[in-house]
C-alpha cells in the first residue's frame, strides 16, 4: 500500500476505534460521586455512606451481568423516576421524589469504566 492508501485506511479506522474506546474512568468516578453516591456506596468515596437498602457499586460489579445492569440502569427501578436520558421517552410521569439528573450514553460508558475498576481482582 502506498502512503496515501495507508492514510486513507487509517482515516477510516481511527474514528471507529475512537468510538469504541473505553470510557473515561476519572469522568465516570466524578459522575458517580456527583449523582449516584447520594444512594449508592461508590468505591472508596463514601464507604460508610449511601442508603442501606441500595446495593453498593462494588457489590453490583461482582455480578456476572453487571454490564447490562449498568447499561440500562436508567430504565431499572427506581431510576426512571429521576434519571433523564436525552432523546429518550420518559418512562413514567410520576413526579420525582428526589432531584432529577440527566445522563448521556457517553456518561454511561464513563460510569461503566469506573465500575470496572471496582471489580474484584
Ligand atoms: C435516589 C437514589 C438512587 C440514585 C441517585 C441512584 N440509584 Fe441506583 N439504585 C437505587 C436503588 C434503591 C437500587 C436498588 C433497586 C432494587 O434492588 O430494586 C438501585 C439499583 C441500581 C442498579 C442495579 C439495578 C438492577 O436492576 O440490578 C444499578 C446498575 C444502579 N442502581 C446504577 C446507578 C447509577 C449508575 C447511578 C448514578 C448515575 C444511580 N444508580 C443513582 C437508588 C439510586
């Protein structure tokens, strides 16, 4: 392949690999601290915090299906009441009992990258 062909192929592949890139752990941690730690224990941020009836992120990360659970957390009870996702229909018209917040698909990738750091080694 000549040089411009290589550049062309790279140009095609790079955006693909960028969009498949792992989420940003630091950004995910920040988001979890800001929005999830009110209820969940998230790693070492609030080991004695959270709400007792709410599973910790460490516990959730141990589950075989944690990825699916985090990818779809916004449509799993109790989140639909207070989590908004842009361009996604509200799953309920019930008024929220706690402060609402919005997450984007990128935010969720970042969150998952952070949750992956909590998996048992
Ligand atoms: C207002 C409290 C509250 C906030 C804020 C909250 N959660 Fe939850 N979450 C819960 C409770 C309560 C459960 C347990 C639900 C159950 O077991 O029925 C839960 C369960 C989960 C589960 C497991 C769901 C399942 O079906 O197994 C995931 C994943 C999750 N939360 C992710 C998050 C993420 C990510 C955030 C922040 C972006 C967040 N939660 C913010 C209260 C909260």
